[in-house]
C-alpha cells in the first residue's frame, strides 16, 4: 500500500509541476482567454487551415476510389464496388463525392472541437489546437483518399453515446473500414477499443438516485462489454490479416482489373497502385528497410516531427492528465491504452513511405483519444471541468495555434500549401463548381513526373522501387489527361 501511495504522490507532484510551468509560461502574455470574439476568431483561423490544403482529388486518390471487385476479391475494393454499382465513374462525380466527405469530416471535427470538448473544458482553445493544426491541413489535402472516408465513419461511430449500441456498431464499422483500406486496423480500431475499455471499466449511470460503483479490474472483465471488446479485437485482427499478409491478386487478375478500369474511367488510372496489389506485408517491410538506410528518409522524419509532434504531445498530455481521475487500480491499464490508441498510426511507417501522411493521422488519433477521455470523464462529473484544462495551459494552446498557422510544407503529389488570402485557390474552386454545374468535364490531375508503367512480368515494381534504375523502356512521360471518347455523359 505504501508503494502505491508513494507512486500516486509522485504522479501528483509531476502533474502539479507541469501545471505550474505552463502557468508561468502563459502569465507574461496577459491574454484575455475568453470573450465573444474568441470563438469566431478561432473559427476563422480554422477555415484558413482548411483552405491551406484544399484541392481537387489527385490521381492516386481517384484511382483508389474506383478500385473494385471486377477481377475478384481484393483489398481496398469495397468503396469502388459500391461506386461501380452506383455508376460513379467520371472524374466530375469523383470530385463532388470526395469534397462531400471532406466537408463531412471538417464538420465532424468542428463539432467535437468547438462543442463536445468545449462543454467539458469550458474553453474552445483545446479543440482549436486541432482545428488550426497543419495536421488538419494535411488531412484536407488528402481529399479523395480512402482515409477521409474512414475518418468520417470512425468519428460517427465514436460519437455514439450509448454503450450498448456502440460495440455492435463499432464491430460492423471495423469490418467495413478494413475492406475500404487495411490501415483502419492501426488508425481507428484502437480508438474503438479504448472507448469500449472505458465503458467496460466505468459503466454509465444506472438509474436516478443510484451512484456508480468505482471501477475495478475484477468484475468488468467478466461482463458482456468485455466479451464485446474481445470480439472487436479478434474480428478486426483476423480480417486485417486476411487482407494484408499475402498479395490479394495474381498478375493476370491485376491486368484484368487494370484493363477494366481503363475502359470504365474517363481518366488514366495511377499505375503505381497496381503494384501495391501484388505486394504483402513482407514485401513492404523489405522496401522500407532499404529506404530507412537513406539520409533523406530520416530528414523527412525530423521535419515531420516538428510539424505534427507539438499538437500530438499536447493532446496526449491532456489525455494522461484525465486518466489520473480514474480509480487507481485502472490507471496503469488506461495509460497504456491511451498511448497505444494515440500513437498506433506510427506503425504504418513500416509499410509505406508517406511519413507526413502517417504522422498527420497520428495527430488526428491523439485528438480523438483526448475527445474520448474528456467526454467520458465529463459525462460523470462536472468537477472535472476545472482539472481538464488548467489556466496555465491556455498559453500553451495559444502558442500552438500561432505555430500551426505558420506551419507548412509541400503536400502529397507535389501539391503546394495555399497561403492567405488564397484567392487563386478560391477562384479555381469557384470555376470548378461552375464547370460541374454546367456538365463540363474537369481535367483530371496531372503529375509532372515519369511514372513506371505496370508490367505483369514485374508485378511488384512501382515508382518507389524504380527511382533511379529504370530503363527508358520502363518509363513513359505522363501526358495531360484526355477524357475517353466513349465516356461522355
């Protein structure tokens, strides 16, 4: 007992020291942290962060959206199969659908940041760190990529307040999310597991006039919720392993899929994508092992750490502060769960080269973990509002908002950050809207590099494996895309 008490005392001293340091940092600023002006100002800064990265879907995203089961069952094919049956195969339709889901994601995050979390903390500053972050800018730049559709689905599920309804919906959403893209296992399933764990350890109110019993490690793990949590983990792991361990299509099947997409779409599909279907986890590990030996790879990691690390650490610190209000018997388990759910997207670095994309997803998951912990705690007692966001943290949040607005780097597929006042981006967006309304075909995105053409004789070769040693016969210069003659509508 004395050892547990000394640990608890040391933990309290650490948190009090952090609070005192943050208070000391923010005191000289003499900032008015609340007022009628605050929320409109933060909303305006959030819009600037969104427009910094907003652009039409690139060809990788558009090709992924249209990948279907026409050549057999394949990973990442569920969304494309749905779109094929809905006859969505024109780039204009893809642009409208992709922007619709991006807007849904922004709205969902805004509700979490400026409504749900603000109700608990009493201030919009906590959510503003996410809504002004370069992580949000980078996520918006992924318009058309499958992560956007998955994030919309995951946040909708996490917004369910009834514990009995949450688990079955989370299991169904996990299976659907994995069929859209297997990264759902490392990005969003841990969030579902954390929420289910909190519900298991601390059930909600039973009936008026009855107090909840303190959470313990004994009885909750024999409950139906614990069995549901176990089912969630087992089902998602099995589904992910089936999709990811081995290549999902043989070269003849990939050729069939490629020809089917070329005939059906009014833009040339991205050739790199077909090499992905010929590779499994082992192939990706081998590729990344070679790339990790290059200095360029680690310089990108350091740069990405400066861009996404501060916001991620901020969200993680607030989550860990809230965990200390849970019964002592559950704190260690919850701290481990918070760390895993927040940082699990970092494991994606072993499977791909997109360092900035994976770290932006880490910033998103750490924010969602903070949302889960804060709202779960806030639903139990109003007294936690004071401890959720101490006065000293206001200065840290304001500093991060300022840093976020000055952050920027080249986005995926050579896209550039659009800086204020972003008039050119707004003008292009307005012109695209007018073209879509008047049924004028938009020019599909054009990447100005030489792309390796997929070859059945070398099914695993792609741009990533052929940066410097491709023969001239293997590469062809990309040309501005022309709509197919039989695709007028």
